[in-house]
């Protein structure tokens, strides 16, 4: 059953009228084609207008939609081949981060992503897309493997944040993420990062120190969740919509601020409305980015990557 978001309910009501007219036409034999076409056009026009003017809080809902494609969906749709590589070589294998060797359009690379589940059982396996320290250590191992064999790296990010449990803190959550930030900045191969849903806090940044950082149109990328921000600033998580507006979490805002390099368009209704179209757009962006980056030497990649992140955070008083 498709999950309907609050702001989509008027579209659902129009669709119900369309279904009722179709049933009436079938049962009675009446010709209602014109009325049905009018309602269908009305629904399409309303949907286009609605999605063209989404508020940050509404994009937040789409980014968290339970039917939105997950990392392994994209792997299956984008990659010609994929061989998963397990473990952090310290005895652990965090299932929230999955990675391995792959080919996209015949080109070998390393692809690593944060995986969420679609069912309760899957979410428990993948810890609701919240990596633990061993997940970041596994990702770092794969980064270094790719660097050794001169393979480009693609990361796909969708996380509400790194796991905040006591055990994760005891086993070095902050240190594991910090290590990734440092080591990714020094890699000699092209890195492309794509935020496909939630891109929250250091949990996302631990896979996003890249030469090209991209976002799907309705994804979000932020230093803290809007609910967390509202709780801190106003002691009221219910004011998340105000926080989402102030944080500038959308792809358009972040593109303007120079935090990301590209906004990848989504099908009307969001990525969950058409997996194949979304995957094709992502694949095209990856292919184009790697083509551009492959022309740069290792020293140029590192230098431009450093300059890119050093330039962030500028402001005018």
C-alpha cells in the first residue's frame, strides 16, 4: 500500500473521483471519457504545481518516504556487476554500510552506501540506516582498497545520522568518522558522493568528502536534523518546519551556497514514483562526473578537493 503524505491528500481525493467515474462508466455503459480526462489533467496540473513549490519541511517528508529507493535498489539498477566486500578487518561487519566492487557502464569502481530497510526485519538488520564505528571503518578499508588499485569511488548516502548509542560512543564513533574525513581528503582517486534521501550530521559527512557532491532533488543535507535543531533552539521538536526553513537543507539552497555541486532531478512525485527513472538520472550524473574527474591527476584531485571544502562557510555581514 502506497504511503500518502499529508500534502498529497488533495491529489488522492481527485484520484478517487477518477476511479469512481471509471467504475460508473464500466457499470452503466455511459461515456464519461471527457470528465475522466478533465479530472486526470486537473490531478496532473495540481501535482506539478504542488511539487514545484514544496517547502523544506515537505521535502523532508519525501526524503524520509518509506518507499523511497534504498542503496541496494540503486546498485541493482545502476551497476552492471556488484561484488560485496564484508568486514572492517577488526572482527565486525556493520550492515548499515554496504560496499563492494562494481561496474557502471563497463567501468570498474568501488561503490559504498548506507542501507535502510523496507520492513521492520530489514530495518533491524540495517540498524535503520544508522552506521556504527565498524561501518565507517569498513568504508575506510574499501576507500583504501580502491585507492591502491586506482578505482574511482562512488558513495550513496541516506542516513538520519550515525548511531548515537552508548556502545557506539564507547567503540569510537567520533574518531571513526573523523578518520574517514581525514583519509578521504587524501585519496588519489576520483570520489563522487550522492545524497539520495537523508543526509544528516557527521553520519552522512563520513562518506561525503568527495570531488563531486550531488543530491537528489527532494533529498536533504544538514548538520543536524530539523527536529534536533528545534529541540535545542526552542525546546520544541514540533517546530521542525521552522528549523528546516532556517537550516537551508534543500538541494537548491545548498547548490546556491556551494555545499553541493549538482541537483539531480526526480520524477514527479519523488524518487519512489519511478525507481528506473531516478536510477537512470543518478547513473548519468555519476558517468559524467567520473568522465570529468578522470582527466585530473592525483595531485590535482587532492588540491581541488581541499580547496572545495576550505571554501565552504563563507558569509557576508
